[in-house]
């Protein structure tokens, strides 16, 4: 049995709850043991990183130091958490002044950090530790005929392409194909969803959201699969608003783990699919995948 530390971050306990529900179900089905990182804190992403980078690194660094004591790889499903934890590691290693500043903080908290913990993403673990053949072996209800646009967002492969290609990643594509689904060629798979710009520059955010959904439809996708809580929220929550301004779009946006879970035989409810704003039930029912 494979064992990893699990860093849920803030999103998977909030708007990204369905991501956690489906992730835990899929990992349990694959006999992967997850130990939640004890006393974890916010990773320092998004607004904090832009306001005070060193303090953001201190938040991320504390999580890294706590994880290092356990001597297990640290899995971070949220794209922002994954990026910030990796960025903190790189800055501590590459910039002595950052390392020196954070070392004082670690000592004050009774912690040490030497840089040995490895930050992992679920895609990395599933592809490189578990393997496609093991994924295929767990499939009970193939997603045959379902056309999926794989949307990675801009954070997990840039600037640190540790397990996939920087400009055209393929790990999620491979996992989804293992379920029997058809993965469409989606050239915008790493284009930004607008992030938090929906709240600061609404027209810019809506435009980016509309472009991504429109292209998925143009590629004949029936559903968009993503790996990021913020991407999922933006693309799911603002479709109606984007449609009114730029032209109608309608596309269920789900987590890749929800699709894996359906293929593994879990119900839509177990995987949190009822939490979607744009319902996936009608699309999934065509493939007898929407059972309660």
C-alpha cells in the first residue's frame, strides 16, 4: 500500500469540497493511504503572495517543515497550494536571504527544515506511482462515448514542470482515456481561467471564462474536466453571466477525480456531483452514469 501525507488546503474544505470527496474515494479504491498533515495552515497563495511574498513563504514553509518530520511525500491537490509549496521550496534553496529569514521563523516555532520533503500532485502520483494499468483494472463502468475537454489551468506545470509538459500536459488525458472516455484535443488546456480577476476585473474574467467554454464546445466536448478548485468554480459558477455578455455557453465542469470515481463505480452523490451549479446529470445520464 502506498502512503502519502495529504495537504487539503483551504479550498478542498470549502468551495472545492467535491474535489476532496471524489479524491478520497478514488484513492481508497486504489489502496492508497492518505495521512492528513497535522496542524496544517493556509499555504499563503493568491492575495497574500502578491502582498508579502516572504510572509507567504513562511506560511508555506511551516507546512513543509511539518511534513518533513513525517518523512513522506506531501500531496497537494489544489493547484495554488501545489504551486506555492513548490515555489517556497525553490526560493528557500535558491535565495540565501529568504532561507535565512525563514530559518529564524522555523526556530521560533520549534521546527527545522532541510528541504527533503517532496511535494506531489495527484496526477503525478496516479500516473507515476500507481500506473495506467492499475487504473484500468479498477474500472467497473467505462465512460465509453463521453467526450471530455481536459483543462489543467496555468499553475501546476508553470513555472515548475516537475511531472508533465509545460505547455501541453498530458497526464490527465492519459488517466481519462484509461476510463474509456474520449479525450478531445483541447489547445487551451493551460490557458488561464481568469483566477480572481472575476472579482477585480469582471469583464476580463468573464471573457477568459467564455473563451475556454466556447472552445470546449467547438471541440464537441460534453464536459470539461479540471484539477483546480478555482478553475472549477470560475468555469462553473459564471457560465450564465458570461453567456449573457459574450454568447450562450453551457457545459458541466467537473473534477477529473469525479470522472475516475464514476468509472470506478461510485455514485454521483458519493463523488459530490450534486454540488455543481451547471448540472452534469443530464450528460451523464446518456451514458448511464448518473445514478444516485
